[in-house]
């Protein structure tokens, strides 16, 4: 029964992420391997496997292209199959991996359909108090990613990382690492290669972090990152933007009453290192927690705030200048378990995007600001110890001072989750 409840939390997060799809911040180089992954659902000798299957929605999408007028309606199916694996090799070496395959189907507008694979893995190797860590991965996908991009454009990412974790004392760990990540975008139907010209980049992140054990269930965490974004298309001499991100806060263990993390800090894009991006210095926040109020009620909530590069940078008043937007996102899921194995799930979300440079419109340039509201509900039935299945409806709306950026959308149909 606990496996399905855990799966329900993953599915609830997926519902909100399908509306927002914003990459999370990294508060540390490598989070500890969870006990859920170590246990797995299926054991093959020492290998622990956790298969999952999500039917995120099979039903109707009332605004496939997110247009302000004359929306296009279609029948859609969104599926994900995934497999997590954990393999200890002797007392010192641990291997962790994950693979997934997304299937997005549209009945009438077949050009919007896609099959999107991905995978990642890393190892941990202990040498006395030192743990060496390395890994990599990649994916290819055609989905709606952020509030800034309204088309399903192919996106590819590849990355590798390496670093170490040093246990100074039983209460203090420090980490150092580097990650190299490549972002590549396909052509847009409406703007050709504009998205690729603005967002294709190689990003190298250098990070140091410290973790202090305050109690058996709570850690104090602090991290500092230097992020170097080298854009493939840029004005000569302005190819690289260097920024810094500093975070500090608390992380709560899997057995704590409230699990997750609450971190806050500063993001800094200084004048001398901004390249073609706008200068910025301001607060950055990452918070994601799960709180069970009583045995049958569970709240999952998150808030993030950071700067993201804009795909519409080429339409700023000065086309040689790249644009970016300050992005706030709030999301929440409330699960209420009722009689007869029924689960009522209420979801809500809010995004605020404030562009740091003017954006050109049909009527001239504006200081663009977008707000996205999302609200929905699901009624799910637990079948046995491995299946949740039911109906769902999600409404999202974007308000903007750019008339072309407004839309209204419903997604409703059948939803399910299988955790064998």
C-alpha cells in the first residue's frame, strides 16, 4: 500500500509539472540516494529495480497550440514509462541509473505527437572518508517546457558530471563538483531557428557545498555555484555569460514529519561578465516539501524563483542583446484519502514571468509580464496494491500585457499510475 501512496505523490507532481515544466534548481552536487531507490520494487540478486508507468492524461486538450483566439482542440494521450535501478558492488561501489520513455499522442494533429527517450546514471565509490562520484545522461523531447515557449520544439540535452564528497566529521560533509551540459533546440514552425539561436549553449557549472547534520532528520546545507553559459550564436566577444548562485537552508530526511528542502540565496549576473545577457542581482529561492497533516491528508508544495534565458530574445529592441526573465513558480497538491480506496487530489499552480529587457510586439516594445494560473482535480481509485486509476481535469490560463501571449486551456480525461 505504501508503494502506491508514494507513487501517488510522484504522479501529483507530474500533473503540475505538465503545466509548468520548469527545471529545478540544484542545491547540491548529488543528493543522497533515497531509501526507496535502494529498496526497489523488484529484486534481482543485489540489483534493486523500480518500474513505474504513468498515464498522465488520456482525453481532451482544448488548446493544443496555446493561442489567444480560435483554439485548436484535439484528443491527446500522454504516457511515461520509467525504470530506476540501484546496484551495490561490494562495500565501496554503488551504481544508480534511470531510464524513461515518454509518448505524446495527438489524434488529429499528428505532427505534435512524439516519442521521447532519456536516461541517466552515476556511480559512488568510497575511499576512506572520501566518496568519488561521476555520471552522465541525456534525453530528447518535444514538449511544452516553459511559459516562454508555446510550441512543442525538439529539445536535446546531454551532460556529464564529476566530483567528490568528503566526510570531515560525522556531522559535516563537503562536496565539490563540475557539470558540463549541452542544450540543443530544433527549428520552430513559426520562427525557424530563432529558439536555437537564442538558447543553444554549452553550460559548465562549478559547485561547492557543505552539509551540517543538525539532527538525525535535519541538515543545514549551503552551496555556491559558478555558471558559465557559452552561447553558440552570439555577438563576437559576448558569447559567454558567467553568473553565480548562492543558496543556504535546510533539508529534511525521509523519516521527518516534513520532508524536502527549503533554501534561499542570491543569483548574480555581474556587469563585467554578463556577455549578451541582462545584468541581474536578486533573491533566488528553492522550496519543496511534503507534509502529512493527518493519516489520510497529505500536502505537497513548492516555490522557486530564479532567472531563465528567454527564447524570444531576438525580438528585443536591440537584437544583439539576449533577453531573460525573472521567473516565480508556486505549485501545490493536496491528497485526501477517503473510504472505498478513493483518493481526491486537488492541484494548483501559479507562475510569474517578468522580462528583464523590452520585448517587441505588433504595437511596439513593452516590458512584458506574464502570469499563468493552473487549477485542477483528480478522483482516483486504488486497485490492489499497485494501481491508481481515475478521472482528472486541469485548467490553465495565462494573462499577459502582450495580447499574443494570452491563452485559456482545459485538459481532462483519464489518469492512472502503476507501480508493479
